[in-house]
C-alpha cells in the first residue's frame, strides 16, 4: 500500500464567451467532462463544469453565472457528447437553455410534466397537475421490408421501465432508439437541506447494485468539502467493500450473458456463486448489498471475510467461464456481436468495463485513487464486442480477488472513524468524490454550509454515459442479440 496524495483541485470563474475556449483547452489536454451541475443561487443560475484527469489526480472546475430569469449558456455539445447530455438534463431540471444545442429536446423530463416547470429550481414550488403527454419524436425508418418492434416501457422482472423502438429488416436492426427516465425520482433534491452525515443511506440507494460505489463517492465528496481526513484502516476497508461489490455484480452479469445465449447451466452455477457472495456480504456489513459499510468519515465491518473463501469463489467462477467459452455455441454468439469501436467509445464517453472492452484503459482507482493500492491489474480488450466485455468482466473478477487477498488480512472488524474535523473558513464549501464502481466511474459533487448542511448534490452514475452506446453497438446486429 502506498500513500495517497490529495488531488490537485482548481476552480475558475468564466464568462459565457470564455467557456468554449477553456473547455477546448481542457479536453484537448486529455481531461474528461465528468460533471455539469446547475445551482440556483440567490440571484443567478450558476453552472459548474468539472473536468478531471489522472494520474496524477487533477480536477478543474469552471463556474459560469447566468441570469436566473433567462438562463442561457453556450452549448459545448460540438466539443463533447457527454456535454450534450448534461446540457439537456440541465435544461429539463433548471430551465437553462444551451445555446446552439444540436438536439435540444427533453431528456429526463417525463412526458406528463407540464411545460415551463423546472423541479430543481429553488422557486419551483409544488409540482403542478400533470398535463397531456408530450409526443416523443422517434425517427421513422422507411423502405422495403422495414418494420418496427416496440419493447417496453413495462418489462417483466425487476428492471426499471424503458422504451426501446427497433427499426428492423428481417432480424437485422437498422436503428434502435431508447427512451428512459420513466421513474425519475428526484433523488438529488432529497439531499438538500439535510445534514451531510444523515444522507449516506440515500446515496446507497441511488443504484441498488452500486450501494458501496455511491456511498463511497458521496462520502469522499463530503469529506473533501468538510476537510475530514479518513484513517488508513477505514480506507482499506472501503477498498475491500468496493471489490466485494464488483465481484457479485460481475458474476451475475456473466451468468446472464450465458443465459441469453441459451447456456442455462452456466447461469445456474453463477447464481449459486452469487448467492455465496451475497451471504458473505451480509456477514460483512449486515446487508446482502453491503449497505451500512461506508459513511462520511469512516467504515464499519461486522466481520472480515476469509481471504481463502474469496480465492475459492474466484477459482469457481474462473472454471465456469472456461467451460462456457469452450462451448462453441457461447463463443460463436458472443464473438463479433454488438461491436463498439474504440473511436465510438471515446466519442460517446463510455466508462467502466464497456470502455475497457473497447480499448480504453481508464480506471478511477488509478486516475483518482482514494486508497494506495499497488499493482492494480486493469484488464483491457480492443475488439469491442460482447466477448470482449465478457472477458473484461471475468478478468476483473480475478483482479478483485487478488486485491482482496492483499487487503483482507490487514482489516479488523469494527468501526473506524475520523478524528476531529478540521473546519474550513466560515463559508460554504464544495467537494468531489470519484470512485470506480463495478459498472464504471461514479461521481458525486456536493456543496454544503459550514455546519455541514447540504445545499446541492450532483450525482453522475456511469449508466448516464454508457446507455447511448447501446444503439450504436446494436446497428446491424440481430434482434435476438439485444438482451
């Protein structure tokens, strides 16, 4: 384990005229646009653009103020596809108009939300009565033999609603359009006005399968804002919990992929292994999804998992992966399916195993370390197909097991918390937390009063940037490969 140094953080006020040039300079220097967050201050709408890069860990914020009565910002969509998504979200929730945006239609606003009501603004008031649904302009593909297959938004099982519109010839997908956010929950609004140390349970529930990732990103952001130093034992415990979360999710995905190509026996075995991991999680923190293990200032373990048990589980899943890939049915169905090229993955801004399967080596554990982990193996494949994403998952399981073999012997059960907080000056403060969750990089940015009361929490889950890659990857793929 090596010492972790604080990130280099800079905040700069910019004008609307300066923003595009500053953004181009940062993007051209290798930074990525990790967050765009609007804030309704007393007399203006302030927009924060967070650019990150690493290693070494560097974070630059550009702050732009605009008129609260008619908020307008220059669009960065031509420079960054993630910017185009953030800007559409910001328009839906705050009414901020991105000038010259190429696709300025709704993104997260439900079709029944009344026009002109922006729920995240301080003056939004109670929600008005729902109005008639606003039509969604799906692109119609025409030609001989073209037909449409609508799927959702209601699905069987546990997945949340989403509508998928396929334009198809035979079984070949010509175009897929996905429409999401049917159950936008307003989670960011639920943080406002509450003490920071009382909202970690909400952060854990942003995405149920990423309880540790979101709790840790939130905790790191709060600690950054309030100058809380976390003891090394708590840092190691957090790192171990993050890898345990990565394990059970990747195991579940590997099984689901096998099931989707008709190899049910592999799926059954991964379900068996996942259940072992979920029971291990319950013994570790008291919750099968590892809730309760991470909080601002520290970490809590009921028990420490046996490293030998984790190693055995990793060996078990490796055997199942080998058996699955030796099956010609499985390998043939995964090879060359739904290819996402390196350039496409870069332009879209994909994260996590999706990006690494397309040749992009980014991993927040390396770029933005919160624990001094040595010799982290970051698996990267370049083919960009389902097989590459399958292999990255399998190799990340092996890497997580190796990290746990090193981390777990250094841990003891119990609660480890920070010492006395070193308060900043008597002024509002902000902080950022960046974590490599199992699906990709999770980012939380918080603003708080000196007493720790939250005034704004902005959350970016990797799904926000990964979903747009699905229609791109599915072009010229057959409908049965959609799952």
